[in-house]
C-alpha cells in the first residue's frame, strides 16, 4: 500500500529565509480553527499552533538526524530527569562498567552493595 504525499506537506515550500508573504500564502491554504482560544492549523494530518508552525517547517527542512542521535521526548513532570539518567547509563554502560568491575578487585573493599 503506497502512502500518498499531501502536496501541502512539502517542507520545501517554505524557505527559512523566505518572505512572510510566502509563508502567509501557505497558511491561508490550510485548515484553521480556534481551539480554546488558540488558533491552530492542520498540516500533514497534524494540528499545530499557528505561532509554532513556522519553526516546525524550518526544523523539518533543516534537521538531519545522524545514526548516533538519541531523541528523548516526555511530557513535563513525567520523569524527564530520570529518563535522561537512564538513557545516559544505557548508552554509556560499556564505558563505566569496567570501573565498577575494578572496584571488586580492590583488597580493602570487602563488600560492594549495588542496589
């Protein structure tokens, strides 16, 4: 099943340095509503706040992910710091695990409790 590309979804339509008129023309062609007093626009099947729409288009056009990139996304107050620490420990376990192993070989250390 082939996914059809919406012609309005091309990130190449709005250049980062393009005049505001071109951006406004694209904005006028999209479905817009007000949600709880905030204007939102539907682009590529998703709703965006109008004031965030231009930066989103810029990010879509210019962001190039690398194979080594890790992107974390959480809601506020949902354990973001814990998730960052967990991700760091998973990504760097080969770097720090030998240090923990070395602690067991110290003669003065009789008990190491890792809990």
